C-alpha cells in the first residue's frame, strides 16, 4: 500500500495543504513560479506551510546551481583509491538537512537522502557515514570511507550520536532514521577505515554540496 502524502502549496492558485497530487496539481499547474512540496505526514506539512518555503525547496535549487568543480583525485597518491566520500548540507541549524555518498575517484553518486526537516549538519554527517557503512556491509565491501566532519567521526568512535537537538513533530522522520542508525552502530561490526578528509591539502571533499 502506497504511503499517504500531503502536499503543501505556498504559492499557487489557492495556497494550502492538499491530500492528493491531483488537487495539488490543480493549484500549481500554469501558475508562474509556483512553490510546493510533498510531506509524509499532515503534521510536517502543517508546520512547513506556516514556515518559509525556501527552507524546504530552496535547498534543492542550491544543489543544482552550485556544484563543486571536478577534481582529479588520482593526482593525490595519498588518497585511498578504493573509497567513498560522504558529506551533508544543512541550510540552517536546525533546518532541512540532506546527505550523500559518492565514489571518491569518479564522483558517481552512491546514495542521496533528504532534505529532512529539523536537522543539523552534524546529524547529517553522522548518518552519511552510517549509511555508507551499511551499504558496504550489505555488499561485503571493506571500502574506506572519508568524511570531513571530526564530530561525526567522533560519534562513530563513541558508537552513538551525541546531538543536543530534541525530537519534535517537525523532525520526527529524521529522528526515526537517527535512532535506526544508532541501533545499527551498536549491533554491527565493520572492517572499513573511516578517515578524515584533508581539506587543506586536497580541497573540498568529493561529496561536497558546493554551497560555501
């Protein structure tokens, strides 16, 4: 059974919250620069409708318009070639957060999650590492994982996230993922090295969202 969606229309013929794509489409079709987005719960949709739409849809536009320049990482022999790089981006603190993992050498995206409401960059960085570890374990890979977040790497070593952000109706989906990540970390072992990306010498991490 398909999961029910709620659609927020901030800018359209009749702004509001709709419980079907057909109704939402009627409000945005043919409307110049319409602003709308789907949510997994009515509570999240209601909170989003009361807020700033750019917190939810602006983050996506920034990705497309601020890509980092391509770098030939093979020019740096100290970088482990068989590796993934992960990164996160958050437009506020807290705010919509997303994370992704890429092949370090080719830049090919391996996974991309979010945006998820009510998060922080540290949470996103932590989840990105866990996602990469779980991805590798499912496939029997010992691939090295690079992160540019000292905090997230420290949380991995501590075997649990240390965020001070509290669970709210807005970030409930994110916290469900975070709780699953903590359980995975507590109950799994892995051979993968988790290394700090040397930004000073190598430039931005290959998974960078390019928003600096």
